[in-house]
């Protein structure tokens, strides 16, 4: 069996694992007040080009989104997101569970458009009865999006500009950020993202770590008493240094970039193979998630040698499917997959 | 000035007020355990044709929706509603504040369609990853809707059938129920609604009371420990008999029907007048809310003699507006309004 | 039957009711943006000696406590209260339902002591692990307390001083404030309370209104976007002017003072009668709630002619009981009660 | 420096780490639906002597307590706990953040007594006004307690009996369960605990794992849709097999027992040393947490060679302190600590 279900199917990248083993026996204080965590913070901030910012390490993505959004919003505030956003679809209502509405706008290939946000907020403030409506008080985007797409520089700047105009934070979910940074034709680096967003997180779980997400901000005043809130939401890790060790390693020797580049290279090769064999793209993704529309009988046949996900409920004759690469995917895996497609 | 802003601009219907005055000096126990409340429950259940049901009296509509929905849903459950639904737009996020997602479907003249609900739920259960998606676990509709429209018998039956098929409660918001029951061409009586819905509320605030909403169910097992939950949410009234007295009066001598019929009759007269003068209907409403599209300069002129609401942000040249009648509206008010439109 | 169960057993004081009747037919805008409400705000602020403050009118006490406390606290903040406090015992967990811990300190005749609060907060900040403990971030007291007692000037000043030292708000629950202001030997007026507390509410429900509580603050910056939060928590009233009309009346012609004075005078007469007949005071209350310890058989006998509450579970031989007077209690009621005690 | 601050200061026990390394490269499905997790469930249930139960793996203790308690309680329900309980003191209000009151009873050396619980619940149900009081609907205890003490068989049976009498679940927090099972003079094994409690968790984080807690129940009907709730609360781990691998290892070859026995043996040796040198026990703990009362200057001196925690705010002359052993503590560490005490 070859595996393309997701990017969290194996353990940690060997360099990360090695470092965890090396440091396993050391004593440190708990909850992220240790030196490994401090080192990781420095490295992350440096990679982001941030001088006076802050970094917090959490365990998983849904947890991270829930805690950050809960911190950024006041009562009666909502978060603007694409209708396809992870927080709107696949987080079991975690945002609402903390009391906040997800205000959805139509997605464009998984992305929000600055002009749509502008129109929504502008209309909101022009509505005389808005004090009983949920205030659009922050914007959530992801990079890459749920559909594997990435924002161009102009697109992200457009979203960022609207947020600054209305003085609301822009938060970027980077669960798969490594693959976004390595996107085919991608225009944005980590420093661009750090400059255009107010808060974002750098995904570890799907990008080479056992687990872990690094919340980064160049505006620490936006996240007051964040450590207490993390505890309140069950989002702290007693052996916090595990997060520090992993992120310090991911941000040493270009590992995070290497992981992204490897997976995207193989994803592009896969795309080429599918297209050559005449398969329709469900969407043209430049990152490690690839989406095709396949006949149902082909899906059933392929499932016998490869594992991957249907994207939504099964259609009558054909269904969108998703194949995901990561740091552990090999050239042989991709070659075998393409071969398994037959002719 | 003549008033058409809403149906909560005057106090109580004289018969209700009179009864409040008569009973003012009596001593009763608090929190709705009094005889007036018991009487009101009996009368409401009888009007609904329910033998073994229960009734709870709350103060206001947003409060009622929030508490009922909180009671009907488990963790990770959402309520399906039209995108135009009051709970989705004008309740300040009260449903989400209690931890629940509002799952929206496109409205059809303010209404949900059974087939849309069926498709949504069916797709949900066919999606293999649905355990991390919010479960559609109840349906919210209103009668009349935000746009003043009403469900036909077939339409409501369609929604009701889907809910029963999937074994989820159907909840109807009757903030303006009196006007829905009196709708021009309306096909549904109180007993029909009671039979097709699992829980619903009969609006008092907008239908002749000072305040108050009566939550009715023929399935009391759906609302366990409801009085405690009301207290927890700040939705109890110490002098609970005020609610009992008002609803006992509304459901005596056909008052609730008379209130609805009066307001709808005048609304229909108003519609006739607008149409005769060539105004476009924003939507064709058979109840006490009337919506027209008016040129902005006409709106500004009319605002000098009549008060009414713009429906959403002002358009460039014309804007939808809403005029509402209630038990206190007089024929003279309507005549004056039509006259004020000019030629 | 003569009634001493509570102070919410009859409707409104005749002067309040009369004004409601007079204004019933007038049209006003909803949700407290009307002129009656504006008038009530002015009168309340004037009575409190506050120049630049704000007033918000809510429907009931639990609701008021829940919304105010929710507004004053951040995540991971708790409210310090006496173990006997209404919010800790009789509000069904409404404070916790909004996510906040009630941090209890031992009561002294129902009251908190400044020195106890000081010690608790001081210890908290001296504890090195306090970032995972709930921060004591405001203080809740009531006046009179659950046991009918009142703070002396020195006692309230002591609590107020601690709050200012630590820069946390002091909130006073005045559900029965009229009776506290009229307390036998009471040292504090409305202006004193307004000056020593940051936020407090003036009870209407138990002090002559049909319902309603007035939240007052001389520091409006403590309650930002409060109207939206009220809506979010279901605490707004569509016909908001009902609250304005009632409070404008209560604060005209000394009505609020008259109500308090009347009830306290009768309560003192009642106390005299019980003491003369040899009954033990459960606590010596100078306000409208009176507590005695009575033999169980006496309680059972008395229940046949008077209604009143046992205070907690029944004891083996004797049980504390509570008798409450209000504006509607008559001299005859008290005389009859004392007579019914027998010899 | 020798370390006694807590039992989460090093990584994983070598046997656990080795297994994580061995399995690192394998592909599995995510979120705990893998074979390692299934294996761990089987082993845990077997060790607990449970045939038809269920096991869920979460990441940390506060998270586990918050999610389990949220699942076990309805609206307006509270959890009964000792005033010293972790959930009442050191979890940042996580229980309240999910809407539930922690109802505290006085602790007896960190423990609850069945008779105290019985009295509380009995009084509650005898109070006529209890529908507006928070219902005591489950009991939380920990084993060992915050003070390192353990329940005798009779004590735990007493608590368990009360819970069964009132039909409310008994939940046991086993963050340090390995050390409780190995307690000097302890009377209870894992199967006893599994039989007497309805739900409990076996701590991994503090007992040899990198992280992880195993929630166990012999009554799966108490935890419906628990996986969804975990997601909602951000308590799932994408690479769920990491938890499975660790617990499968902890419950192989008697590792969990060995870890507990090792730490307790050294803790007893430590106690002996302190007592011999004349130090007062703050409490006599039979497990891996040891508490002494030490003169402040002695504390300051000792801090130069050993790290450990003050237990609460510093006293004037002396202060309670805590020393914790775990699987990584060596005999040399303890010998060095005792030597450092001087004479």
C-alpha cells in the first residue's frame, strides 16, 4: 500500500526525531519556560524577520485556531472566513464552542478576496441596526488553503490592507505552511507573511514534527495573558520543551524549507502524471495537496493499492479525490501511484 | 408622525393591560409556579390541541431562541436555519455564545425547503469525515419568516417530514405568530403548527403583550430541566405571573386571533395602496410586515411624516424599506401613509 | 393567608403601575433608545450624584449579575464573593455558565471583609505558580446581603480600598437596595455606594417595580459595548421603555425611599414581636428580611395562616425561617403574624 | 543541580522512547483510528479487568479533566471536589470555562469523605429551592491526591457507594496513578479503581510518557460522541498513534508498575532522610510527592543545589516545600539531596 491520505501519517522527520532522542534525558522546567523553547522562539522570530514579537507553541491545529481566535475576539465579535475554511467545516464547531460566530464569505478557489471583505464590513457599518449583529472583528485565512491554493502577493496584500483599514487583526492558519512557502510559482516568503498578517501559525504537525504549531505575532499586545488562556483551554503541554526542541530543529539548517520543497516537487510530478493520463483537476493546486475528479470505479480499483481520501460525499459517477504528499513521500511512491492508474 | 417601524412600539393591548391592573395587588408565589401561569398553560395547550405537552413562559425572543436551542442540542451539534434567519443575523451571536453553530442554507423568500435540508443532512451522513463536522441536529424556522412570508401546508409538511425521517427536532420561532396565523391565504392554524413542529414559541411581545413568549411542546421529554436552564441563562422572571396573566388573556375571547387579523387586514390595505401608486414589492408578504423598494429621495421625504426602517444598507438610488402594522395601527394611520406617498 | 415569602409576590407599586397605564398607548422606539429611558437614566444618575456615568436597564437580577460580571472579567478571571453570595448559591451556576469561577471567601454575617480580600489577593500574587490559577479580578458584594445585613461605612470603605489598591472593580448587587438604604442604623446613602463601588445595580423587581434592574457606573469605560452583550445574553427588552417608565417613577417624588422605609419599619416591628415572644434571631437583620430559628412544630402550625420560607433544609428540631416585608405589606399583616405566633 | 520540581521534567522512559523511534517511519491513519491505539486500548482494558469498556487517549491532564467533566455534566450541573482539588486550584478555571461549577467540600489530607458528600447531596435534595441551585451531579477525586495521599479501600468504597446511591458518576483523576498504585501501604490496584469508579484516567505525562492520558470507563454509555467532543475542545492529536504506541508500551512488561515502584521507593528513602534530620512533614505522603515544612533560610540554601517547589506563598519563617521523584530519579539524586540538607 502507498499512502497519500494526509500529511500526518508518519512520525517526525528523522532530524527532528534524532534531536528529541538526544535531549530526552535532560531535565528542564515545564510548560515551555525552558531553554529549548527559548531557542525555538528566537529561531522562529529570526526566520520571520520579527524583532519584537512573540511565539507560543501549541499542540494541534484546531486547538491553536480556537485559542487564538478566542483571544482576538471580544463578546459579540465574529471571525470572517471563507465558506470552505477549516474552522468553518472541519473543526467540529470549536470556534462556536468558545462563543464566536464564523462569518462566511464565498471562497474563490479556497481564498478570500479583499474586495469581498471590504464590501461585507462596509455594509455592516452602514447598517443602522448593526449593534445586534455580530461584528466582523478579525479575518481568518489559511495558506495554503483547504484546496491547496496559495494567495498571490497582490491577493494577500489586498486582504491585509482591508484589515488595516478597519483596524481588525488578520490571522493566517499555516497548518501546511511549509508546503505553501514551497508552492510552485508561490510569491510569498515567511517574512512577507509575518509582515502582512498580525498573527499566524507555522504548522509543525503536518510539516515534519510529531506534533506542534507555532503561533507567531509581531504584535504581542494582541495576545495578552495568552499562556493562561492556553491552560484554560487545555492547550498547554507539561513537557513543553518537546515543542521547543522540534521547532528549534525545524528552523535549523533549512529543514522546514527542505520539507516543503520535497513534498511539493513530488506533488507536481504526481499532477503531471495524472494530467498526462487524462484526469481532470478538481482544482489546480501548486502545493502538496492534489485534487482530481475520478470515475468511481477507478477510485475503487485504485484504493486496492493506494490510500487516499474522497473529497466530500461520493458522486453518482465520479467523485473528487485528494492525494497528499509530505516529507516522507518517495519518488517511488509517486511512480507507483501513476503506474497504478493504468492507461 | 405615524409609526410603522415595528410591532413593539406601544405597550400592551388594552385587554391585557386591564387584566394586569386587576391582578396587580394579589399575592402569588414567584417564578411561574402561580395559578395565573397554570391557567395560561392550560389555555395555550388547549388552543394548540395538545393534551400532554408543556409550556414555558420567557421574556423575549432572542432569549427564548437561545435557551431552547441550547437545550435541544448536544455538544458538537448545530442548528440548521435559513441564511436570513433571525438567529443568524439579528441576535448578536446568541446561539454561538452558547456554543452552537448555526448551519445556514439558502432561503427561498425567507423559507427553508425540506429538500434542501434533506440534501444537506444526507450529504453530511455520507461524508466519511463527518465526526469532525458539526452535526445538523435540529431545524429552526420562523412563521412568519423574517420577510413576512409563510409556509404553505405542503412546505411545512416537507420540512417536518425531513426532521422526522432523521429524528431531529423541528423548532419554530413564532415571534409574530399571530400575524402568521392571520396571513392572507395562509393555510395553517395553531394546531397544525403544534402537530408538525416539536417545539415552537408563540410570540407575545410583538402580538399584544408588554413582553413574553410561550414555548410550547407536545414532547416535554425534549426539554428536561428547562426551568433550571432558564435560570442559568437569566431567562426567568421573578414575578412570573405577569407572563401567565398576559397569555391567559391573549388566549381568552379570541384576542390573539383578533390582534393578528386586525394587523394583517391593515397591512393588506397598505400593500394595495403602494401597488396602486406603482411601488415595487421587495417581496410579496401576506402578513403584517410589508416590504417595498423605494427611491431614496422618496424615502427621505416620507420619513418626515412616518417612521419606518430601511431594510439593510442604503442603495445607490433605491433601497428596500419595511412597514409594520400591529394591533395598535389604525385605519387612519394607513390612509395617512398612503396619502403621504403623493402621486 | 398573609404573605412573607419574598418581596416579589405582588405586582408594581400603584404609582409605578399608574404611570405604565398612562404611557401604554404611546409609540416609542424599542430597546431602550426612547425618551422615558433617557429620563430614567438622568434621574438615576442624579440620585447617585454621578455626572459622567452610564445606566443600563435589565429585566432581572440573575441576568444582571451574569451580564455585568461577564463584561468585567477577562478569560481566566474570577469574581471574589462571599460563600453565601447569591451568585454562588442561588443563580443556578449562571456565572460559571459564562465561563467564570466564583472564588469564595468565608462570610461574616453575609458580608466580605476587606482584610480577607486583601489576604487572598496578596497570597495569590505571591504564589509563583499563579499563572495557572484563576485571577481574582473583581469583587462582588450585595447590599443588603443574603442575610439582610448591611455594611457599615467603614466596612464598605475597607472593601473598596482593597479593590482600588489592586485596581479591580467592585460590583455591588442591589437587588434589595431600597431596603438597604432604609436599614435601621444604616450609614450609607445611594451617593456613598455610587462613590465607593465601580458598578452596582439598583433593584427594581423587589423594590416596587413589576421587574427591572438599573446597572449604574461612574466609569462607563468598564462596560464597553454593553448593549450588544446584553443582546447576546438575551437580556434586552424590546419594549425597553417599560424599564424607563418604571425607574423614572421610582426615582420621582422620593418613591424609592418611601418603599424602603415602609418595609423596614414593618420589619422592625415584626422583629420586636418575635423577640418579645422569645424567639431566637438566626441573624440580627436591620432590613426587610428577618430570620428566626423556630421549632419545627411551630413552623408547621404557623404555615397554616402565613406563608414564608424555610432557610435551608429542615433541622431535626428547629429550622431557620425567613419573613420578608415589602411596600405592599401592611401593619395588619405584621400584627396578624405576631398574633399567630401565640404565646 | 538535582531536580525534584515535578515529574514532568525529563522526556519519556527509555522503553517508551525506543518504541516511538521504532515505529516512527510507519504509515497509519490519524486521530487514533490506528492499530497501535487499538493495541493500547486492549492492553489498558485488560490491565483494568474491564471487558466491555472503552478507552480514549488525550494529550494532557487539564484537557482531560475539562473534556470528561464537560461530557458527564448537563447544564446546571456541578462537579463535587475537594477544595484542594487540581480542578479547583491549578487548572486556570478550565471547568468553569466550559460552563460548570466546581462545588467544593473541605478536604481531609487532600481527600473527600463519602459521608461529607452524602450530607451535601442529601441537604441539596431536601432544600425546597434547589431548582435554582447547581445540582451536584458527579464527583471528582484524584489518586493520589494533590497532597500525595491515597484513599484506603474503605475510603474509596465509601465515596463510590454514595455516588451509586445517588446515581451520579465517580470520576478519578489519575495524573500520577502509577505512583498511587505503588503507594507505601496502598490497598488499591488498578482493577479496584476500575471497579469502584465510573470513569478515570491513567496518567502518562507524569508517569513515563512524553505526554498522554488514557481515559477509561467500564460504562461507555457515559461518554457518547466523545471523539467529537474531544475535537470540539481541541483535544485530539492528528498523529494519534503516538498515544497508542506510548500506552501500549507502558502496559507491556509491567513497565507502568516498575515506574511507580521505582519512584515511590526513592521517595520513601527521601522521607526517611528528612525525618532523620528532624524536618517536619507537611503531610505524610506514601507516594512520589513529598512535602516538608522548612525554614526559609534552609530553603534558600538548598535551592543552590536542588530545584524544588514552594507549596504556596512563602511564610514568614518557614514554608511548605515539595520534592517529587519519578522514573528518572536516581538513588544518587536522593543521597545528594539528603546530604545537602546538612546536619
